C-alpha cells in the first residue's frame, strides 16, 4: 500500500489522509470487520434546473479526494445522490422549451414534472441530470449515481422513515435548539446570485433551499412529508400518526384531498431535508462529504445533521469541509439568455477538461476562484502552459505539480489531451480571422514554425475546437476581426515620409521573417531601426520614446489591415492575412 503523503501544501492529500484514517477507525470499531472497508465519499445534486459550475465544486471536491485514495490502492465509492425526489420549487428563467405553464407543477417531485418541450428525456429531473452526467464523463469523474426517487418509492428507506417517525419527539427537540437562532441560510442549498462579472455561489447544489423541517403542524411535529395522492404536490399536512399500526393521515392544502395510509407500506413521500441528509450518512456509511458556506452557521443542515445522525440514527457525521464561491468572469449573452447560469457543459465548450479540473484542484475548498469566459481565458491558458513546462522540466513546486497531476489524469488513466498544444490565444486569433475555414487555419498554423510545420489540424485538437467555440460564442460580433477587402487609399495617401518608410521596412522583411518568431522580431524591430538602433536592441538599451513609436506603428498597421487600432497580436494577424494580401493592403 502506498504511504501517506507528507506534502502538507496539497489539500487533496491531507483530506485523503484524514478520510483513510477515519475509515480505518470506523472499521476497527465495527463488531464484524473481516475485510478492508469500502471508503464512501458523497455529493448531492438536485436536477431542479441547469446544474451550474458552482454545483460542480460539490462533485469535484470529493472526486479529487476519492481519486487520491484510489491511487493509494484503497477501494473507494463516490456516491452522487440525485435529489430528484425534491419538490419542484420554481420555473427557472431562460430554459429553452419552458414557459410559465410549468408553474402548475410547483410542489411535485422533480421526476413528476414534464421535461422541457422537445427534450428526449422522460421528465424534468432526467433532462438536467443527463447534461451533468455527460460533463462528468468528459471530466473523468467516476461515480455511482443514486436516484432518491427510486430509493424512496422502492421502500429502500422504509425502516429509516419508521424509525424517524418513532423518534420524532427527539428530532423535534434537537431542531428546537436552533429554531430561535437566526438562520440566514435556511435549508440545504444556497440561492444563486446573478452571474455577470459577479460571483456565482458554489451552493451545495441541491434544491431544498426553502424546505421546512417538519414543524408547525397543529397535530405536532412530523419529520415526514407525503406527496398528495391526487395532485402529487407536497402541500400536505400530517394530521395524525400511530406508532403501533403506522397509520398516517394527511390532508392536501392544495387540492383538499385527504387520505389515511399505512406508512409501513406507503412509499409516496420523503423525510424532510434536515432529517433526510443525516439518515443517508448513516445508511450509506459516508466518510467524506463537503458542503457550502451556509453550513457553518448555527442551525444549518450540517450542524443539526451531526446531532441527528448520532442521536437518532446511531451513525457518524462525515468529514465535511466547507467550500467557497465559484466566480464567473465575463459571461456572454449565450448564458445570460438562459438565466445567467453557466454549466460545466458551457465551460467544456471553451476549455479542455484538464484545465477545468485544474481550476478546482489548485484551490483549497475554502478558497474562492473564478472561471473565465472572457479574455481572461487566454491568460489562464498561458498560466497552464507555463505550469506544463515547469512540470516537464521538474521545476514546478510540489503543490503545483500535484494539482497538475490531478488535472491531467485520474487513477483510471490519462485524460485526452491536445498532442501539440499551441498557445490558446494564437489559436483563438486564427479562428477569429479565418471564421473556422480549415484550409486557411492549417495554412496559417503551418507558417507559425516553418522548422516544424503542422501536418494536420488534429495535432492541435481539441484545443483548437475550444478556441473556435470561444470566439463564436463569447466574443461579441463588434469585437471580431474583419480583414479589409481593399486598401484604405485615403489613409495611405495621407501618410508622412516616416510612416511610409516604416511600412517599406516591414514589407521588405516579410519573406525573410515569415514565421511567428520572425514576424514578432520584425514588427517590433522596425521602430527601433527607424530610430537608429539595432532591431535586436533590448528594452534596457532603448529610450522610452521607442515604446511610443512602436504603439503608433502598431496602430497604423491595425488600421490598414482591420480598420481598428487594436486586434489580434500583429505577428499572428500578418500570418493569417498572408504575405500577398498584406502587401496589397499596405500599399505595396
């Protein structure tokens, strides 16, 4: 077995140490422990709408810990509990195929709500689960999914439900300790804030944010909520219950339906959230499960659950780190039209899976971070590429190397990667100029490095595809690059002798500098030569005026090539436009 990590800077290894130790402690205390225990970590997600990038932290945190435990040779099970038996709370904004008529289903289980119009899935829950499952598959997340609809309606939790009802007075007493305390984050999942250069709360991901704890009924406290036998909604009130016979009576305040059932046979209902969650900890033997920031407050589900799991279900509260916000930088209209909720699928359209994994791996759970959909994604990719180079030459810091390793591979193997990872900003610039024309894209990318020309676009995929998607979905139309069809005769005629001479030097050097590095040297070198310096002169050897001259020269080139004074990096732009067209537009 692999030894425990001694790298105290790696949060994943530290939690893996704790989880393994806790699992072994539990096994040692068990009456009949004959084999190495299966270590259980858990996540909970509600498919109440698009499952966003904040919710992804609910999955990635235990996934990374579980994967580290697997690497050490232990058997580990990552449960994702699909809270698809939660009530449908509201109609989410901007979901295609959904209108306000869906409001009639509020109060029903998510699996009883119709899927959005045009969906291939049988119900609302399955529609949103499927998108998340596809993203998790692409991210290399290995998990066992559990449908809470299936668990409750099959009677899997029958003994736990009856046990909770027998001990309802004890549960009520525990909950009552907190009812008079201010609880700003009532329920189990946080509300989501608007996402536009703002923070998206990495709330716990499930949908019972406003769920009551079972109190308030005139007949007393009951931790169980039936769904109505007529309208299927949970707007029900238990009016009586008999512990001996398990006879339960309820009335629906929505439609007036009333019914008396035997809870020992009845499967159309569920425990209230603050009882349901600790019940599952005990039922599944969960050792590790993170939760959002609301769980640090008095009366929160995690705090109360710790008492309920011990005192009612004779279980153990899992190790449960709090995780912080996931911010979103620069969402385009693509997502704002869908209610401002970027999902993992949205992110995976513009970035490769290892990069997205890295964003969650490199920060401790209690540290917030942002996922970039704007120009910042280019800097993020530059940072990633620098880390890759450091890992390759052995100069990366231990924690950085560990985060990189967790990003590019799991215990099951390597994730798909781009064979020749050219800079993302270069690929994006080329995609911007060529509008996705593959022959033009290949021509330009071949010219980047004539000493090692690109043979096929497959060498730069999937990164190229992600960069193209970013350009087409996230860059506004008025910021796209459009190369002039004809020279700007008026501007060319107005140039002074100095500008004409600068253009002449550039044009003369095109053929001998036709590569990315060569053109970089050329465009930066022309202002130096015009000022009497060598093209190879360094910044330390040059007066400050040279930078001013360079900016003016660059602005002129942009105006002559793309009508604006800014655009993609000039060397990339020149390669993309092509030598013949450059000569034409610059007046040669």
